[in-house]
């Protein structure tokens, strides 16, 4: 954990600048491949938030393993209302299975090792995601109905790789 990190701090990376004090709500859009979101939604327990209607934050300011590909601004945020914690690593095997399907005719040796998209794979990954189970290589994300922007940790977009180990880097503190 980074220096000066408070226990209730959460972090969000946004492609767009956000206004301090603003309350940000979920946008209703898929966050990953629509087929994965559809499977997660079909299996969502009634007491869990819809991923499409939630906002996302991390308990640490490292976004290097979250599946985010574009640079963004980094914020410290306060999650409003009930917070749910999930290991997004459970989504990875489903993403790899879809890649394997997409490139079925030209699979590399590495891709041949990806799992197949089966009902068992989907059921296991979705159940573990919603249960908040630790995959053993957890990448925790926290969902809430909204968050309030507390502080900008970057004044310009930051590459995802630059957040490895947390932002700002320990050398900048």
C-alpha cells in the first residue's frame, strides 16, 4: 500500500477530466465485451448492483491490471452508498475464451492454451465474481451507485503502465 493512503480511500481512472466535488453515476454501458456483461447480468444476485449502472473504483491507485487500455486522469474518490468488492480477475478467463473463438482459424500456441467458452467456464467465473471470491491473483474493483470526486492525483492523462505500484509513484512522494 502507498504512503499517505487512508483506509477508506478509493481511486478512479477516467479518460475525461472530472470536477472536484462532482457526484458521478454509472452510465448504463457495458464495461467489457457485451457477451460477458450479458452473462454476468443473467447471473447477478438480486442484492448486487448491475455493473452497467455502477461506478468503479479501486482500493489502490494501481490500474495496470484492470483491463484499462487508454491513458486517463487519476482521482481519489468517495464511494456513495453500499459498496461491493469483486475480483475482476474472474472476467479474464471469459475474455481469453472469446479471443480463442475470434481467432480460431489462426491460433498461436499461446492462444491454444486459452480456455474454451463453455457453460461451465461462464458459470464458474460469474459465480466467483459475484461471490467476491479471491482468484489467488486478485485485482479488486469496488462498485457503487455513485462516487464523489475528492481529489485529482494527476493534472494530465497518465498511461496505465505508469500506475504500476500505485500513483503517484513512490519516487514522486
